[in-house]
C-alpha cells in the first residue's frame, strides 16, 4: 500500500495558490461595507464640525472654535485610519491586511498622543470642547462602523469558480 498522494487517483492535488476573487463575491461586498462606514464617518465628522464650532463658539468663544476643530481633526485621524487601511487592503492576503491595519493603529495612536502632549500646556483652545467633540466623533464613528458591518450583506462563503 502506497502513501504518496500522487500515486492515488482519488486524492486531489493540494492547492498551491488561493483562487482569484471573482467580481461580485465576498470581496466586493466587504468593500461596500468599508465604503459605507467611511462615508458615514465623514458625514458625521462634517456635521460634528458645524455643530462643534457653533456650540464651541457659544460656550467658549474663539478657544471653543479651536477646540472643536482640533477635536474633529483628531477624530478623523483616529476613526478614519482604520477604515481606509481596511479598504485599501481588502483584496490582499490576510497577513498583509493585518499588518497594515496594525501599523495604522499604532501610527494613529502615536499621532494622537503626540498632538495631545504638544497641546497640553497651550491655552488657545478649549480643552472641554476638544474632549467633548473628540469623544462624540470617536464614539459616533465606532457606532457607524458597527452599523455598517451589521447591515452589510457579506456572504459567509464564496461560490466556487
């Protein structure tokens, strides 16, 4: 009795490469989810800019405006980076996607920490307005990401080619 799979006609050859993703399958559906999350996040941050600047002006004057603008900018860096990196690598290998997403996460955390450290002792902006706008932006975009994923219609399996 032989144990070499090449000698047995009933044993299929092992796959050496992954099959190419067909248009209209799981990859396109996942891209649609990522695009929806990015669009909704940008709309949220646009509305938050208008509301934050207006409310910041009412509560703190010009420092409130600066606090709102800095908060929206940090929320954009913090929230948009992950979705953009996932959209950019959605057709890559899982290892490459994980490396890019992890690198983007590390990069955005460093950027946010450095910006907040640089702003710590400055007084041209309102810290409470910045904190409120940043929290609203990050929490709102996290909810919008959840909503895009939960409403997305991504098949569990890809049809065979």
